[in-house]
């Protein structure tokens, strides 16, 4: 549609009442507004918001203070253990003795604290398997020393197999292990 056609379609244009006054002049023509005191509802709302902010600040302050206190206590406890271990090793160091042969007993390794979440319980659903496996792998990577032993990995996996086909597999696996133990067979093959 051309400009002329639009003009014909729209019809004659009416001129505004104030053709020479711009917006700046219009706003200057308005009477000035005096600042008004807040209404009681506005004042009450403002007071409520201030009170809630102060309460939240106090709550967070107390929370951070408690967390800091707990962290300091944990650090002190660890320092005390370190001092004890250091003093025990320095006082009980043998004088020029032959090195002790490596122990045939596997040394005990405890799980380290981790920020990772434990995997979700697995029920055998193939759609959930990938997420379950990835969560397990992250935990294995996070605590390599603890999971260096395959028995620990297997026990860890089985502990999350609690429903459906996964629980049935877990039960069958445990029964096989118990039967082999009862017959005196080598349990190493149970883990392979």
C-alpha cells in the first residue's frame, strides 16, 4: 500500500488541539507535585521488609558463625592428631635398623570424605544405567586409593542395586558367593 493509498484509506487527518506544543512544554505546563508522606500501609510494608532483612542478616550471621566454629574445631582436632602422629614417629624411630619387609596383609584404607553425591539407587532400568555408571565412575575417580581393590568397587555397586532386576541380580550374585564360600572354593573367581 502506498502512502497516498494509505492517506485515502485513513481519511482526512485531524489536527491536534495544540499543534505547536511539544512534550517538554506539556510537562512544564502541569502543576508541580508536592512530596506526599507514605500511607500507613506503605510505612507498614517498609517496616516489615526492614524487619525481615534484619532477621535474615542475623540468621545468616549466626549460621556462618556456627559453621566457622565447627570448622575451627575440626582443624584443631586434625592438628592435635597430626602433632600426636609426629611426636609418636619421632620418639619411636628405631636407630639404624634393617628395613621391614612389606606386609602381606592388605593395609586398611578408609573412604575419604567427598563432596560428590552418592549414586541414585539402581533398579535395572536401561535408561538410567548410563547416569548410574557415570556416578559410580566419578566416585571411583574421586577416591582412587579406596577403590583400588575390585572387591570394594563391587560391594559399592551392589549396595546401590536395590530394586527391580538389579536387586534380583544382587541377590543371585550374593547367593553364588555364599555357596562358593560354603564349598570352600576360591572366592576370587566370584569377583571376576
